[in-house]
């Protein structure tokens, strides 16, 4: 007897579309209790043509609407999301078993995005003129494809999709395959906003579903967020598509640097938060901690003590809002990968200060204890464990004699998105920024600190140096330039003559 599944339908051409031929069915399980199936969705190759044809037809008309009209659509979406914020946050907690602290922090980013978006888009997309008669403005490229993963899954989609729509593009988005619930609520928001059918398409599925769309070679801009291996596959898939703008966002080997002058307790608080919020599964999660040799012994003892005392969430603890409770990993694959890397870390490091292990729990959830390892600085670049991002709660401690040693290591790694510098003196931070090629350098805060209006990129293994955040808009447009100097004067003269004749009549 066949099992009847209540599938979340894709949103295609203004309708919630039911597929007649299902190739794959995807399920979301609660990571705190994997036997609990939260939602299911399906995919079929028969969806590809309706998605593409609908987008092409809709975008030709949508680009002709004014910026004010497009912003009015976005205002309706944002209004829906705010009205349903509690339900959205509840689903964000449920589908990834995230702590309330983590979800509230992500929603705060969404609120900042909502507040900043209209004015940013007006400034970026307004007509510019100079005194010599040149006029230019940005025009939409056409079709945009966006994929998110478990790292800030709602914010990542909204911060790219909303600006792309404001610019006049048609957008197809694929939420993380772990985030069907929040993805379906976003679909409801876009439906309620009454966008023209085909301007917004939402499909569900895994990495291969996303690749199926990429391989059509019909999209002008493609944004993909994921691990290093999948980033390389997308690079290969688009290697023959010369005109597509590819924006890749991967996990970085992010670092903190604790100087001799740092407030050790404050630095540890920020580092623990940056390393273990969302179980270390963010693109900006802290992995490497460089510490001045003069304070290393004191720092190491206090850090290990702080990690040991940090609560690791049982299922009911994740709703606490007073403290950070570490969540489970998102899936069995992530859980197995983390434990495998702990074995590699134990072999390659000079000392295992805390071994990351599975934690027994009633729901057989993917809970682990964090890992902390010490490694000599000369071994970092040779280490599989220390040089590769693996999306899990682990800290590699490294004692250094001077900051240039740290800068050289991070530059040679070529995969660091963020560096948090903990110091009393801002002059030290400026000096590091001048010498280092790390894209984001933060002072006395965690590496996961973000702002929608600030440009963010991943370089090397962590991405291809294209800007994300609201400035992703610039990857979805091109400039149209018009020279108005001589013709403009002639047109003005004709208009004045015509008005004078009408007045005489």
C-alpha cells in the first residue's frame, strides 16, 4: 500500500504547482529527533521548462515597471514576513533544531535588511547625470538563480532575492533542502504580494536539483552557497557559459587573534559565541584562534574551562533565550563528517584539549561536544584538519610570536572570510588590515558579526570574490549609458519653440 505524503508544492508562475511525475522526494527531519519528519517536497524535471519560460516572459514586462512599483511589491512581502515573524522563527528553530538565541540573531539581521533595503535600492538604481550631458542607470540582467544552505537560511535568501527583484530581474530560488518549512512560508509571502506570475519561482530539492537548473545555461546571474566541493562543481558546470555571473559563497577557515593587550575574558566570550552558535555551521564561524605567546597559557586554561561549562542543548533547552545553548548538527552526514575530522585532528594536532564526541540523548539527535585542539604554527598549512573548513563546533588553538606570523598563515590558506582581532588598541587592527588580505576584519567582536549594508565576500576556497548582502544587486544589473549633450540641447530648443507657437495661437 502506497504511503500518501503531504508534499510542499513548488511555487511556479504564480501558483503552488503540484507535479504529476515525481523523480525525487525530499524530507526534513528534526536534527534533535531524526525520527520526526517535519515536511516533504518533491522534484521533477518537468518543472524546468515552466520555470524558465515563465521567468523569461514575466521579466520582459517586469523590467518595464518603475522602481516605485517594484518596491511596493517588496513592501508587501516584508509586511507579510513581519506579520508572520513568530511562525517563521518557530519553523527556523524546528527544521534545524536551532537555539532561540541563534534564530533571534538571524531575524534581527532580517529586520535590519528590511529597514535598509528601500533607500539602498533607490540610491543604487536612480538615474545619474553629470554636467556634460551624460546619463546612466542600472538595468536588470534578466534571470537570477539563488540557492541557500543551512547558514542563515532565511536571511541569505532574502538579502539576495529582494535586491535582485528591486532591480527588475526575475528570480528562481532554491531554499536549503533542510529548510522546507521556512521556504514554504517565504513562498506564501511572495504569493500574497501578488508579483506578476513568473517573476518569483521557488523550487525545492538537493544540490542535484540546483545543478539541473544551472545546466540549462539560461540564467544571467547564479548565486550558490555551500561547501568547497559543491562550489567547484558549479564552477565546472558553468565553465562554458561565458556570460553568466557566478557568485559563490563557501565556508571560510575563519580566525580570531588575541593580542597581549586583549581583555581575555571578553575575547573568550566572543570566540565561544562565534565558534559554537549554530554548532559552528555558519560560513563565518570561528575555527582558528591565534594567541600571543605571552598570554597563551592563561588563555588556553580559561578557554577550555569556558567550553566545558557551555550548555549543549537537549531538545527542550533550545528555547532558552537567556543564554546560548549549543545546537545539534544538521544531519547524519554532518555528524559523521565532524566525528571523522575529530579523528584527523587528534592525529595531526600537538595536543587534544577537548575531544569532540557524540552525546547520548533520548531522541538520538545529532548532538556533539565541541572539540578544542592545540597545534604549532608551523604545522597549520600542512594539516588537513587545520586548513579545511568542515562546518562544525571546533577550535584549533595556535600560539604565535608576532602578528606577521598569523597574517602569513591566513594569506597562504586563502580561505579566510573573517578575522576577529581582540586588542585594546585600534591601531593594531588598522595595521593588520593594511598587511592582511582577509576580506572582513572585526575589532573585539565575533567573526559571525554581519550587517546587511556591508559588503561580504569569500575568496579562494571560500568563494570567488563577488559581493553578497544587499550589494549582490550589483551582480544582477548592467549600466546603460546615454549621451545627452548635443541632442539634449536641440530637444530643449525644439520644446521651447513648440511652446512659444502654442502660446501665440
